[in-house]
């Protein structure tokens, strides 16, 4: 699984970096950013889904790797 | 170096032009056609009204306030928050006065009153001071202050959790950030009440209240021009946009916004959370036993008792999702109603403190997302942590004595809690 943030939608609510701090961080203006390459280790998948489901702007995008 | 003389003139603004309508008060005949968010029935409990309207309208109308609409579904609230082309933030408090069109896109209190493209630039100035990381530096002082408030309960059996606890926390935090004297707290409360609660007062009274607020702010600003400090007021005095320092009215308007938006809202969120816990022993006991659940529970309190409703003005006549909107009609943008829409949330009327999926809109949606949301969450979490640690057992002393603020920011204003 891979996570990305759609910068057009993100408004910096910070739910992603609250709920999954190992996957997301904030930039200097509070917008969310993906840490590293966005590849989610298997034990991080649940946190990734919770972050995506709580982002008020639906800006967290999950893609399942084939 | 040139002297900064932007604030030396008499900056009282001329009486605004804009348009006024007749003030209509009194009991509502039918909420679908005559709603009013400032009547006592709404203040006491708006949720049954909103639930009923969502089933039967779902966009209610009123002739009061010169005409306005109340969308109640999450989907409609979100669509309006995102559509800054057709809905303007020129005024965000639904009242009997509409400011003149010329004040757009800046508005009186940027960035909340601003429309694109100006909005983004005004907002950007504020963001760095309000990141999660930046507000974390205030946590220790906030915690110490909460403890000092609880210390003052010593010996009391009943305290007013709204008046003696919740209100002081955001007042102190924002006074520190702006570099205002902490002892001016009682004046902040007057400013908040006149800006947000007096919407049906005669216009002269409303304007006198605003003049008092701005006189106070300009005094503070001049003091900061004379003696710059490391705080937000000095930061805004020095800030530049498009290669120039800000207009005096922008500096004062933004400070007014931070003061008003920072206090009433957070005070309401802390108060509503304590009210819920005081009347729900099972939730209170669970949070005392499992403090790690607090961040999740807090989001649920924010969803279920979202303190803030905003307003917009329709830009042009249009047919929108089944209703005929006219230019300058109000939209009462109810994030509280969106947060209780069954199409968006399972069992929305229940407060479920371990609700894991909670895409609520208490801090708004789209470009105006609350700049202070990280600060507000820190304050709310610390206020509840300290309270639960120091006063783990408490309950409502007299449920009928609880009063709620009327208008667009709703939270307990009297909240007698038995602690002994
Ligand atoms: C629980 C507490 C709070 C709630 C529920 C809340 C809610 C909101 C909402 C719903 C908006 C969106 C306005 C719109 O769409 O027109 C907003 C905007 C704003 N809030 Fe808050 N707020 C809270 C606390 C604070 C605090 C503590 C501050 C700062 C000290 C603050 C500063 C702002 C500012 C500056 C804006 C305007 C943002 C913009 O227009 O870009 N708020 N708030
Ligand atoms: S939760 Fe969504 S809007 Fe908020 S920072 Fe993360 S991606 Fe951005």
C-alpha cells in the first residue's frame, strides 16, 4: 500500500499526522505531507486507513500495490 | 529608517454604508420558513430542529435578517463551503446588516471575511504561528494555568465550569500570543458577546460595541509600535504583503478576529465536553480509566457539539439545489447540522467516545479551515486532561440551571458542576 496527499485538497486539518505520525508530518504552514516514499509497511496499513477515513477534505489517497 | 505612522491617525471608521433590514424577533412560527438561530428555543437545543429540517426540507428559509437559507445536510454544507465563486465570506455573521460590496475581497476581519484571491495571502501570514508544532510550545504554560484554575476551586462544592474554568483558558492563551495584558480578560468577554451575541440589538448599539473593541485594539497596537515584542501583534505590524506593510485596518481586523474567534469557540468546546461528561458517568469513568482515549473522545465532542456555525452571502440570483436564492441572501452554514447528518455518520445522535471514523466538519471545510484548529485542540485536550486528573468525580448540580450562548457560537455559559 502507498499513501499520497492531494495538495489541491489538503487544507492542513492535521488529522493524518495526528492519527498516523509514522506516515505523515506537517510542513511549515501546517499542511500534511507524506514522510519518506509513502510506502506503508504492513503493520501501518490500519493507521493509513484510519487517517484517510478521518481527513475532512478527503485528501489522503491510498493505493493498493499490485 | 522611517517612522511607522500608520496607526497615529484617528482610525475610527466612518459609519459603514451597507444595507440594513427591519429587525424581526419573537417566537418562530415554522422553522422551515421562519428560522432564527438567536431565539431561546434554538439556543437551548438546536439539534431536534435541525434533524427535523433535514428530513423535511432539507434547505430551510427565513424572511428574518433580510432573508436567508439554512442547508442542513452535510453534502450541501460542504458544497457551499467549497464554492467560494458563488458564496461570499464578505460577512460571516448573519445579522440585520450587510456590509457594502466594495469591502470584498478583503472584508473587515481578514482572512475569515476574505474571498479569493486575497484570502490565501492573508491566511498564509497566520499559518506558521498556528502549526501543531508551534502551538505545542504553549502546552506547558496552558497546563500550569489550568492547574491554577482548579487550585482556586479549593473548598468549593459547586463550581461554574463555564465561568470559572472554560472561559479563562482560551482568554489567557490568546492574550499571551497577542501580547495583551492578561488582566484584560473581562473586557475580552464583553467584546465577544457584543460581536457574536448581540445580532438583533439596534445597529447603533452594535456599532458602539465594535468601536470599543477597535479603540482597545488600536491602543494595544500603538503600544506595540512604540515597544515591539516577540508576539503576534508585533508580527502583524511588521508583516508585509505585496511588498508593503499591511493596511492599519487589516492589522486591527486580523487581531480582532484572533481575539473573537479564539475565545468564544474554545470556551464553548471545553464547556460542552465537560457538560457531556458531567451528565454521562459511564463516559467520564471510562476516560478517567483510559486517558489514552481522550484524543478520540475529543473529536466526538467536537462533532456532536460543534460550537461554530458560519454564514455566507449569495453572490448572484440563482437556482441552487431546488431553491431560488437571491443575491445577498444569507446562508447559515451549520457545521453542527452537517455533523449530525445520518448520511455521513452512523448513529449521529449518539455520542460515541471511541468513534474511530469521524470525518467531522467542526473546524470548517475548504479554504477557510480554522487556522486555530491545532491550538484549539491543544487547549481542549489539556483542559480536559487536567480536569479529569484533578476532579475525576463530578456531576451536573442542577441541569435546569445550565444556559447556552445564543447565536452562531454555541456553548454553555452557565454550567454549575458539583465537585465535592
Ligand atoms: C474549538 C474551537 C474552534 C472551533 C470549533 C473553530 C471553528 C472555526 C470554523 C468552523 C472556521 C471556518 C470559518 C468559515 O468557514 O467561514 C474557523 C475559522 C477560523 N478560526 Fe476557528 N475555531 C476554533 C478555535 C479557534 C482558535 C483558538 C483560533 C485562533 C486563535 C481560531 C482562529 C480562526 C481563524 C483565524 C479562522 C479564519 C480562517 C480563514 O478564513 O482562512 N479558531 N474556525
Ligand atoms: S488530514 Fe487531510 S487536510 Fe488535514 S493535513 Fe492531512 S491530508 Fe491535509
